[in-house]
């Protein structure tokens, strides 16, 4: 059997041992499908003025308008179908979270691995910057950035990148410090490979497991953070669909009894973030060497003390 195929099968076998993680992955995959193909699966385009009527404003769930159009989750204050609005909101929220996570991963991995590789004053400067940033709450840093530069999709993504990169940098540095002293790195140096090749072709692939785990959890955090910023009116502009904006737009109607305008987007956000976090938690357990070592010892019928040593 191809070793790569065998690794994939072994990985899926380990992953599927946790039923909660499998169900969460299925839920997130379904949400991702709906978000990517929102224009195809949505009943209407909630941001097309030709299909939205103010006469349908704040219809309750399971309602019909005068034309016979059915609204499963009701409509919002502008007469937009809530199902369609949530699908489009998921598309934007996931897009902002995933894009910011990818760029933060690239930037953080570069500085983290290079800091571990070169060491010295460069490492000290990079890690002091990381420590300073991580000492502030993420929401505070994002609020300051957006308050200075204003609203917008691109500005929100940039703010989330600047908030997240330090987490990846610290993780990448910790993993790289373990790899740098291994024999394959010494062999690469003896072969006169360039520093760039050693860092990103040899060290980086062996640091990807913890980075994937951090990336999964940080994506959920970025989606929540974007929703919070949009709810506060500092994230995406009102012309862009977003779960945070949908929750914020419906908040003013809560006291009049129109709960569905905020509740349903909030439930969609909760399910999305929870499914990502549950998958990330299981990946963290899978890639934790202490837990793997304990599991191996248990499989062999050996006792294990609190330090993970076989007895």
C-alpha cells in the first residue's frame, strides 16, 4: 500500500474514534457547502432589491406573503428571507475567518521558525513583540485597528491577521526549537542547503501538526471575533452580509417580540464555532505526544504514571 494512503487511513481511523468530532466535522462540512454555494441553495438573494419587499418586513417563522412565498425562518426588518440571509452571512463570516487564518499562519510561521532558527537578538526581538501583543485582549487590539482605519472587508481581515499571527509565531517557534537539533537538520546543513530551504522545506513540514490544531481553533476564534466587531458596528459595513450584522440588526427588535431576527443567526454562529472547536479539540488530542504515548502504553497492557512513563 502507498505509504501516503496508509497514513491517511490511519489518521481517519484515529479521528473517527471520537464520534462527537465526526458529527462536528459533518456539520461543519455541511455549513461550508451551504456557505460556498449560497447563491445556488438560497431561496432568494437577500441583497437583491428586486426580490426584497419592505411589505414582508418582520414576518414570523413559517409565514407566507401575499404572493404565496414561504419563509421558513421568517424575515428581518428589511423584508429579507432569514434562511437566505443566514446562508449569505455564513459565506462572508467563514470567508473572513479562513482568509485571515491562512495569512496569519503564513506570517506567524515565518517569524516563529526564523526566530528559532537564527536565535540571538532577532529571536529576542520577535518574541518580545509576540509577548507584548499576547498580553492584550484580542478584541481590544482589533477594536483599536478598526477604529483607526475604519470599516471594510479588507480592513477587518487585516485586523484579524494582526490579532492572530502571534499565536502561530509562538507555536511555530516552540515546534521548530525541537526540530532544529535533530539529525536531518544537521545533515541538511552539511549538504550546504540554504537557510530558507532548511527552514521551510525541512523544518516547517514537521511543525505542521500543532500549527493545524492552532489554525483550527483560531479560525473559530476569528469568526467569533468578526461577528463581535460587526455587532458593535466596527467590522463589516452594513452593505455586506455577516452573521454579526444580522444579529446586530435584529437586536433592536428583540423587545418587540421579533426574536427570530437575532436568534436564528446567533444559533447558526454558535453551531459553526462549536463544530470547528470540537474538531480542533480532537485534533489537539490526536497530535498530543503525551496522550499518544499514554495510549500506546495502555494498548500494550502497561501501567502509566502521571508523567507518562511506563511502569
